[in-house]
C-alpha cells in the first residue's frame, strides 16, 4: 500500500514537471514568434574548421582558410532581397557599414609586428559576438613596446551571426592554441608570450593558461591580461539551452535565437543565438573544473601573474565570480585586480540603484589577500578619480588622485566599454578620423520610444572607457623594459 502511494506521488511529480516544462516551452514559442523574421545571415553560415581541423593548421593555413570564408560570405550576401539592401545593414555590399570597404577589415584575424626583432608576442582574444576589432588598441600598446601582436578571430565570429549556431567551445579553445603556436614562431625561442582576453576571450585565455600548467606541449604565458573576463555568467545562461528546444521543429526556428536584431554594427553581431549562450556557459563550467583540478594537484603554483580589469557593474558577466572563483585561488604571484567603481559625482547619482551603489563593497574581499586590489573611483562632489590600492598581504590602503575625471554623463562603465578609448572611431565619445560608417559612441539620442531601429537602445550603454589611458599604462608597466 505504502509502495503504491509512493509511486503515485512520483507520477504526480513527473506530471507536474512535464506540465511546467510544456508551459515554459509554450511561452518561449510565443516570445520567439514575436521576433522579426529571420534573415539570410541568420539561416546560412560558412563552414569553418572545427577543433580537430584547427589542431592541424598553422597560421598561414588558418589565414588562407579565413580568406575563403569571408569570400563565401560576400558571395552569399549578394543575393539579398531589396528590403535588405539598405544602408543600415552591414551585409549589403553598398552599405557604409560593410567592412569590405574599409582600409582594414578588423573582422579578420590580424598580425601586427614591431620595428625590429620582437621582444615577445601577445595573443589577443575578443569576446562573444565580437571581432578582433575590440582588441586592436591593446594590440597597439604591445606593438609600441616591441611585441608582436596576434589578433585572433574566434571561430563563428566576424562573418554572420548564424556562425554561432553551429560552433562549439572546443573550437574556440583550439583556435587559441593555434594563435599561441604562431606567437611562439613569431617571437622566437626564449621570448615571453602574453595572453590578453576580453569577455569570453578572457575565459578562453584562462582556459589555455590552466591547460598549459599541466600540458608540456603548450607554452605557459608569462602574463595574462583580462578585461571584463567571463569567469562566471548570470543564472539564465544555465538554462539557455532549454530556450532553444522548440527550434528542433522547423516551424519554430526563431526559438534558436535569444535576439533577432538588425545588423548595423560593422564589427559585432547584434543578433544573439541560444547556442552562443550555451557554449559560453559550458566553457565557464569547464574552466571552474580545470581551476579546481590545478589547485588540488598543486599546479596552480606555476600560474603566471594576472592583471584583470573589471567594472563593478556589469550586465553581461558575474563580476563577483572573478573575485571568488579565480582570484581567491591564485598563489602570491604578483596578480592584481583593478575595479572601476560607479560615478559617485554624477548629477544623476540620486537615480543610481541601491545595488549599483553597494556593488563595490560587496565585491571587495575582507582582510589581506594574496593579490593586489586597486579601485578607481571618486567621491560625491569630486569629478576626479583616485587610485585606491590595497597591496597584497596587507589590509590598509593608499590613495592618490589621478589626473582623470569621471565624465558627468557616465553613471558607470559597462561590460563593453573597457577596451575602447574615447578616441575610438566606432565606440568613442570623441571619435578620431577613421571612417566605419557610423559613430556609435558619440551619439546621445533623444526621441520618442520606437523611433530607432530595434536594438539601437544599446546606444545609451557606455561604449568606451574614459580611463583607457590608465588601463594602457598599467598593461605597459608589465612589459619588459618599462
């Protein structure tokens, strides 16, 4: 009797869970069907090498394959319908946003060499939906100090958003290993190799570094620079794969996309597929497992110093995970965490949410740590920012006023802002003379809701870093001869 009762309760539980799942999927279908129609760049993608193929390539072969990939994209997009042949579409060959018309197409992988023999080499890895464009300013800092810079286009990026529907994080990892092999070839034996990663590229950089601690075939980086690194993701990413289940039925193919947005950015996808979130989440889980393993087997002692930059408010990654998951496990090796606080002197500080105002204090660990902590921030009524430093192994802090002001129009920095100076032609508030078809960062749009293209509300997000000169200076301080 008791056994039958237990079985009945189990079946009731299964029925309830099945009903809830069906409801969630039904709501997901309704939500996705409200999105715009899929376009050719959502339904077709060029074939890229997978991890198995990438492991067999050298840099020259990778670049040759990349040339073929971009040629196939241009050929395929020549067949656009008239409604898509508009200036605001980067895939229309007549658009000012079409990257093939630029002097250099920063969607491609790149190699920048210094004058004379390289003092070392750095591999730069961009973020999710992004392109090598986001790392060009960091690359230039390295080149100016005698390093060769290898800017990697991570598979699935730079071409069409659909490229991210059929890629695995293992393909991304293999590409980083390929770029590091090229860095060693260019630098030569005995020269230092650095890794610099932004967002998802930060996670990939850490993945490679952890692998190199126990794999003798991989060069251990002499230093790792992380910018808004994707060490932890928001809870939604854990369940993102479920959101794509209805897309198994062709009728509901839109469900494979979390966002379907016009592509008006020449160097970054606006549309976002479910698979991209799923692969990023799987990679961060793998990263945490690898980190735990190297701590347990003692290989963490060989970890190179890490310099990380993070805005305390970040809508894309879990900044707290950078502190608790990564930095809390590091040995005393000269690592440093640089945090950018919110603007406490903005005229709109009264409108800052309580969570934003308290985020810094919640992220800062108590007591002495094995790494240095630097906070860049200001006080109420003081537009100039200070550098507040807590050295490794100490509890006290020192402070010095910097000759940099927090712009009054900035409430804070953002996940996407950190690698771009205000002079960046695409994202900067004071763009230089380069022409990429549009100056997204210098816009301060004022209009009625619904006037701009869907997705253009991203223009209100901080897109450049007023403290970029400080970021560059701190990176340069760790280079040989500085």
